[in-house]
C-alpha cells in the first residue's frame, strides 16, 4: 500500500497522455468551464444540463415551418429534414387547373435520369391543412418529401399541421399525454 501511495502522482496522468491540458487538473478544467458558461451564457442558479437541453437548433431557413420543425424533432431527424429542405430548392412548383393541385418538377431535367423528368402531383388543401404527394414518401417514412417541401416554400406555409409531426421523431418520443379520468354518470 505504501508503494502504491508513493506512485499516486502518476495515476491521473495516464488518462490524459494524449490530451494537452497545460498542467491543469480535471477539476480545474471543470471549474473554469463552469465559470465561463455561467458568466457569459446562463445565470448562476441555472443547471448546465438544463442549458444544454434548452439550446435550440440552428434552422436552415427563416420559413416558419423550418423553425417549427427544429423544436420538436430530434437532431438526427431534423438533420434529415434539413437535407430534404435544401434539395427541395432544386424543384419548381406550378399550378394546375384544379386549385388544390400542383405539379412539382426538377429544375433541370435534361441533366438527370428519367425519374427527374417526371412531374409529381402534390395536393395542398389550405383549409384542411393537408399535404399529399404522389411519391407517397410521407406515408412510408413520416417525413415530408422534397416535393411537399417545395410546395410549402411556394405557398409560404407558416407551419406544419400537428398531424404531420410524429411522436417517434421528436426529442421525447416516449412521453405519453396525460388524461383526466372522469366518472361517467348514467341516468
């Protein structure tokens, strides 16, 4: 035991062999990080884990629906949403004779394969807040396709209807809604 105690100064250094710490101990690093965060970013009484959990995602655009989706979606799902939103700018929507139907086409179909030359029909019911695309990607994955996102940009949609935000893709998918249990009186 005495021999091990004499070597105690070498114990922690093995964990930090590859990390340059300027002779700071792990406690010093932790305390200095707390000081910087609490001095500049959060109040002294706020816990750091709450600060991290409340940090909002940076949105790709200033569309209302993009800002909305950044809040409930997990980072992985929002990242996929952002990719599709960016790709949707490669498409153009045109009106049809029917007021709720649009055709969404790839901007430069000559450079792409046959699928890019197809115009996808997107149905947008402004009153019922319904978005349906011929590709049926939302039906299969639960995330909007580039065609619907193109339409949302075209009509300048402020938000996504709640029915299109699936709980399984949110930051807290396991939280169940609370229900009030009432007593039913039969007469």
